C-alpha cells in the first residue's frame, strides 16, 4: 500500500470503526470569512471618536490663538500646532482602521482615548495639564470628555466584540513592507526618546547640583524647551508605532509578556512625564524667574525631584531596550488561547 493510501485511510478511520470522514470547517485561503458590515455600536463609536477629536482640536486651537493674542506664542506654540495637525490625521486614520475591522486600530483608539480622558479630566479639575482659557474652551473639554467616554464604552459592547473577533484573523497583520517601515520608525523614534530623556536627566542633575544661578536657569529653560517641543511628540509616536508593530504583527500586543510589559511601561513613562516631570519643569522655571535661591529652598527640592523622576524614566527606557533585545518570559494567558477557527 502506498504512503498516500495509508494517509487517506488514517484520515477516515475513527475509533469504534467509524469510517466516515471527519467534518471540518472550511475557510477561505486568506483567513476567516468576511464578517460583513460593522455593527451599529462600531458606527456610533466612530462618530463619538470624531466628535471628541474635533472638540479637542478646537480647544487646542483656541489655546494657541490665546497665546498669540497675549504675546506668549513661541516655539512651543509651533509645536502645539504641529501636534494638532498630526493628531487630526492620526485619529482619522485610526477611526477608519476601526471601521475596517483592524484590531490594532481599536487598540490605538482605546489607548489614546483613555489618555485623552485622563488628561482632560485633570485639566477640568485643575490638577495638572494645560490650563483652560475661558468658558468656551471649558465647554469643549466637557464635550470631548463625554464623547470620549461614550465612544470608549461602545468600542467594547458585545456586538462590537463579536464583530472584531470575526474579522481579526483576516485583518490581524499589516503587510510585510509596511511592517518593516513602521518597525524602522519605531526603533528610530525610541532611540530619540531615550536620548532626550538621557539629556533631561543630565540637565536636571546639573541644575540640582550647581551653585551658579546662570547655569541653573540655562539648564531648566533648555529642559522646558525640549519638553514643550520634542518630548511629548517623541513619546506619543513611539507609543503609536509600537502598538502598530505589536498589534499588527504576529507578536500581538498582549500575547507575549515582554511586549505587554513594554506597552504598559511606555504608558507609565508617558504619564510620569506629563503629570510629574512636566509640572516640575514648569515650577522650576517659575521659581527661577522669581529669583528663588539656588540652594536651600523650594527650587532645591524641585530640582532633586526632577532628577529622581528623570532617573526613573531613563531606567525604564533602558529596561525596555533590554527587554526588546532578549525577549524574555513566556506567553500571557491571552497568547495561550487558540486562534479563532482553530481547535486545540
């Protein structure tokens, strides 16, 4: 008997003498079968995301206009304008990827919508972030906050989850050429972020240890310039490209422990930078402008707090670099689940 005949016989012979061929679900060669149009929840989530994004952009435009009118516009204002344009394009792209059933599009919208909720909430409560200029900007912040919360909930209602699960196998990866381009961008941006944080740590340490008023002022003003123009933008794009590389490739975002650790650490460093380091830089420059003594006062405390926070951020980025190199640990419990359409 030939090898082919033996293989065929083994495939149709079952325990107990059942010779009926096994029944398997047939799927197209490209992956899962198309799941049809997105459900209503996805459509409304798309609308809410657009509304929240437009409200946030309008609020930012009013703030930029206020800076121009009051004569305080500068390099930071140019950075704000560039970020506004970039986020307008990015959120539109993420929303379209959501409607196309891309899981990484939903992940990106979830991450940045959640960050927007946190930052907007802090601004409305007066606990940090950018100050709200007038009742109109405050109203826009409220609209953005409410729409963001509603959109975030709609992204994960049962009908949305079922639809995303039905199309995720078909649409889970990005093309190889695009993957390499995004990976290159991610590595380059991450290196830039590491360099910026290293420089911020060195300058904060110099400012905290120097006895020269002029040198301390120069350090803190340079830190403020880098923070306003480059640091926020670099960290944001490092997170965006990292999510696309993770969720849009075989690695997955939460399927492997080392990728999940990098994701959550990146979020943590970003929150540390925005809610702690940024506020300390602002306070340090306020004290410098007010002529506070270099040593022995509040400026001394603020300087060492900045140094400690920058050291934590730097250590986290170095650790993430090592994790990317060695790729330690096993799969997470999500990564151990069988893929849709497969049997264990």
